[in-house]
């Protein structure tokens, strides 16, 4: 005997009256396939409550939870890239910039700001992968350099959140020059005794890894982040050998001594606060890294 019995047969619901689940209500983890509500996923700062997989988030989301009450002052918000090489691939570089700005609402691949984090002053530069793969062009380098200058002048700790595919090919040598410029600015910050923490997120590769991303007084990373210079496929083809399991993951890089620790995004703000409490900017010109006995850069 069935629990339910249809009394009327042939019931047809008109299309306009059919109920469908609205988009954006549920999140399915790409790693463990656990399903959760988007509200819960956002509450956990875009991490999986089951396996702790860290989804990629944009610069605005980092600013929202790192700065107290989401309040901050943005630096150089209206800076735009030029087209010094008149570069054209499938479309002209200026057209690509305009199209990307329209779809992302960003001016370029990094946003810089200052504000309070757990009551402590902090300058943050956060890269955004949505803008041409977070690639580093002249504007990215200039905005980071200016943020470092601001941190040095105001004697505020500097946090760099890296997420990038590397140098921007459309700017060629101009892009590569940003590696030297940002590294030089960080040397001045170190000489001033102002702390610099580098947070590497998924992915951090290419010229970004080869410059400012690995120059922190503390180099930290999110769990599972891809960190490297060349991609695994290129390395495998070059050396002609299979790569170890987990190669270029944050955990692999930590095990081989290139990171200081891995931090869960949900604990990031508090761990930064604790770390910066021990690394208050010093009045002396001795670099912070030297005081900590850090390895030479």
C-alpha cells in the first residue's frame, strides 16, 4: 500500500507557475563535493566547512574582513595602464583593458589601501586574479611601490597579498622592470625598520614570485595555494622527470623551507594582529629581518 495516492490525474502546472531554485543559493566544494548554503560559505570566508578548501576571493573581500568594520582608505584608485608598446594580440591592448575594466569594475590587477586591523594601522596591497590573470604591469608595480612608500612614511606595517600569473606580456620589458622597482622599495622599507608580511595565495607564480612575493620578513600562504615560478608542465618537460605529489603546493613549499607558515583564512586577521604586535616598527634603521635573524635576501 502506498503512502500517497493521486486523487486527480493529469495535473499539469503551467510553465509560468513552476517553482525553480534561484541561482546562487548553494555552494558545492570542488574538492570534497560537500554542498552548503552560500550564506554559510560566505560566513566561512569562502572556505569549505568540511575539507577547508580555500576558494579564490578578490581584493574587495580581503579588505572587507581584514580592516575593522570594512572601513579603509584606498590609495591611487584611479590609476590606469597605458599602451607603451602598442601591443596587439587577438585584440588591441587598450581594448582589452577597457573590456576587463567593464567586466570586473577594477582599474588594474591590484588594489591598495590603509586602515585599522584589530585597532592597528596597516597598509594592504591585494592583487586580483580577475584582471588579466592578476598579471603585473606598470600600474601594478607603481601602485605597490607607492603603497610601500606610504607605509614607510607613516611607519605602518605593510601586507602584500599576491595572486598572479606573473608579468604582463602586453607590457614586456616595462612589466619586468616592476620586479626591480618593487624589490628596491622593499629594501628601503626594511632599512626603515617597518615590518613587511607577504601572503601568497592561489596562484602566485612567475615574476611576482621572483620578486616582492618572496621578500617578506615573514612569507606566509593560504592552504593549498599554488606557488612557483614556471608551471609544473614546463618544469616536467624541461627536466624530463615526473614531479613529486603536491609539487608547488603551499604545503610542499613550506616543507622545503620557502615559507614561514601556512595560515587559514579564517584565522588570518588574528594571526596578523598577533604577529604585528611582536613586530612593531622600530625607530632604528636596522632591518626588521636582521633583528629576527632572518635569512639574507
